[in-house]
């Protein structure tokens, strides 16, 4: 039997094969850098969108627009959503 499966069985003379354990890294260690990059990207985009919402609110408030109440409410709602995330 040892001739057919030398790596799975002991040899007949009682010597055991030398065992080298393989250290397996946890799965989340492979994703630390991509998660950090995505977190940075999402934070940057959130700040950018929040700045655009403030600028659009100022433009709608100070510009010569008529019927701006629905625009102000929409901008306020979007700002709330962006500030939560």
C-alpha cells in the first residue's frame, strides 16, 4: 500500500513523514487594503456631494428663481441622506 500512496500513509518501517504546517491567513487580511481604499473613496465622494448640495442651496436661495420651495426641500433631504452615510 505504501508504494501506491506514499504521501498518504506511513512507511512500513514506522518512520513518519515530516510534517510542515501551512499557516493560512484569515480571509479579511486579504481585503484590508481594498476596504481602506473604498472607505476613503466613499468619504471623499460624500464630502464632495455635501459641498455641491451646499453650493446648490446657496444658488437656489440667492438666485432669481421662482417657486424654489420644492428645490430647497429636495436639497435638504439629499443633504440629510448624505450626512447619514
